[in-house]
C-alpha cells in the first residue's frame, strides 16, 4: 500500500467544514472520495481512498493507494483507523455510491462498519436546490467547481482511469516478476495520474461545499435591516449568516443584483408595486359575490340585495378591492396571519401592504427579488 500525504496551507478546509458541519469542530470533520475499478463491489476492486482533515492546526490531504488487489484490505483498515476520531463525514454523492460500496467491502473482509454513528453530509444532495436557483444544466462536481472558478489539471474521468489502473497493476507485476524493487518512470507517472484525479476531487469539494451557503441564503439564512423607501422601491440591508462565495456576486448569478459598499455591506433594492389588487377572504361560504361591483359582501349585507344581482361566493370570487403600495412575494412564503392579496386567485405570487411589513415579509421579498432577477 502506498500512502501519499500533502499539507494544504490555505483555509478552504476550515471554511468548508464550518459550512457542512456548523455544530462540529473542524478537527472532527473529514472529507473523502474513493476510486474503484467498477460500480459493483462484488465484481470490482477498491484501489484508492482520499481524504482531507485537520491535524495539528494544519490541513492534510491523505491518500491510501492499493498497489494491487491484495492491498484492498490494508486500505480499508487504514481508512477505518483514521475515521475513529471523526464525527462528521463529508462526500459528494457518497450516499449513493461511496458509502454503500465501502460498507459492502468492509463486510466482505469481515471488518466492522466504520460509518456507524457518524454524521454524514452529502454535498451533492444538499446542493440540488441550486439547479433551480442558478438554472444549472449539470450538477456534476466538475461543473460546480467551474462555477466557483476552479478548473482541473487532470483531463480524465473516474471511468477512464480504470484502464490506467489496470495498466499500472500490470507494470507492478512485471517489475516484481523481473525482481526489480525500483519503480520505472511509467509506473510512477500512472500512479501520480490516479492520485491527481482523486486529490482534485477532494480539493474541489472545498469550494463546492461553500455553495451550501447559497442554498442556506435562499432558505432564509440571512438577516435584514430596516427598509427605507428609495425611488419607487425599498432599499434593504442584507447580512448572510454564512460567508458567500465570491463567484456568486458575478455574471448572471441571482446575487449579482446585491450592492456592496467599500466595507462589504450588502444591500438590495426591492421594487414597490402601486396597484389595485384583490384581498381574498377565507370564509367564502359566508359571502356573496356581486358581479356589478366586482367584489364580495357578507351574507348579512347580501340578503338585502336582489337575488339576480348576487351569486354564492367561491374561493376565487370571495375578495374585496385593495389599493396601495405592495411588496411582491411568493404565496408559499406569506407569513401566517397576513391577508391573501393577489391579482388573481390562481396566481402564485402574493402581495403584502406596506403597513404589514415585518422582517419575515422583507426576507420573503428579498428571496423573490433574487429568484426573479433574470426574468
């Protein structure tokens, strides 16, 4: 078994660890990725596990590499040992492949499950809302890395590297058969190629994990200041609860409409709608709809009207006119207790009067402003 160690000097691991496991110390978090010769653990072999973790105030990238199939158990044992003092494991789509594959391998070798009682974070699954938020065509790790401005050194996919590993094994066996202890240049080059792909996968998880702060932001993970009216809208100060990736303030990103001053303070301008809308009432069975007035009235009033001038109200016709200035939000974000104000009952958008503004309303208006920025 070959063990490769690299020390990483930047703070990307610590930032990523705090995003994926905010309740754990960075020293308790480990990122990992595996390389195999196939998808089925019963018909393929494990040849590499790479992981990144904090050790003695430094970030370490460690890779356990199997020179041959007999090293598989040694790789599994070394990785299990490393997991002993880690409480949080982090991976990219590992819930679907890496973890089930490894669990089967540990069972095949009569070893206990090292993932038992560990907290698991699948970056891929947690980032799925980004596909809608950012209108992404692909959620592959390389594409997400490119979104963060990271471009790979290696040009291989995991599948293409299977042949590279098989050729590496042949080279190792040939050296052993000839009684050579030293590795030739081709062998070293092939192993470095395999290690590079895996290390890029691990390193790439750091900026990609940072994108979780964007998902958090669009789920309300930010605080707002007092709004102030400004040229037909309101200016709102926004303070994300997690550090936002720099790439999110560029190009066509929804966060690109945020303004930043010289101190890094973020604000956004949300339009005010001045219109005559409809305020819908829930108790439609207690109302009549009056077509000539285009509004509903309570049955206690409607009873005195000619029966030809009134209709039983329905959820879609039980409304009264509502005129003024409004903030636009999605109906699903309308805080409980506020009246339902819309242009039409079947619209997905709702509106909130200025007098009903609260921090929850402001946050909902900011989220809508972000999500509709490219429309």
